[in-house]
């Protein structure tokens, strides 16, 4: 196993690269960053202090279970067959405060904060929140196996898609 500093550096680079792919609308490269069984989840708020905790049975802002669902989103973005992405907003993702929570040979758990400024149909919008990641090595490459996006806003203006967060 690599040193903690090496693991953190590799993980940070992966998160920064993900943000870059989203901002540049490099959808194919973005989806390739995920494992086949990846989960992309954005829970909704139940009250002021609690989000949903069961994505299969509770309301979510986004819940994509498996890379095939991520690929479906990418297809819809590329073909402009998505209400949330037409016209496509320009975005800038800022990822910060990346913390290594667990580092094992088989997986790495991270937490981070984020802010995305976008400009699109509803004018300028800034959203922020927290990321929870689980990363896994697949054929030597670090991949995203789990991404939970907690949006701090409980009232949304406009649509929210994978590139808005």
C-alpha cells in the first residue's frame, strides 16, 4: 500500500480531474472515471438537519445506481435529450477541503466540500455542498465507486443535473 500522503495526492488529483471533465463537458472521460457498480447519489433534505438516508426507498434529487445509469445521463447530455441540460450551462467547479477518512488496499474514503458556479438559462447560479467518495482501484487505476453529493440548499432554482454539482 502507498503512503497516506501518496494516497491523498492521488485522490485529490482524481477529484480535480473529475471537476475538469465536468467543466469542459468531457462526458465520456467523466463517466469512465466510475466503476461499473458505481453509485451517484444526491439526497434531498427531510428537515433543517437531516437528509434522506435510503436512496432506494426515499425521495432524492438524483440517484444513479450503476455506471449504466451514468452512461444514460451522458447520452442524454450529448444528444440534448434532457430538460435539465438544454441549453447547457457553463460551469466552474471548485473542490476543496479534501480529507482522507479511510485508506485501505481495496478502497479509499474521502470527504470534500464543493462550490459550482454556473451560467445558463436561469442566469448565474452558485451552489455548494459536501462530497462523500469511495474510490477503488480497477486494473491499477483509481475509480469512483460511490459519490454522495449533499447540496446545502433545500430550495432549488432551475434544474439540477450531474454537472451542476
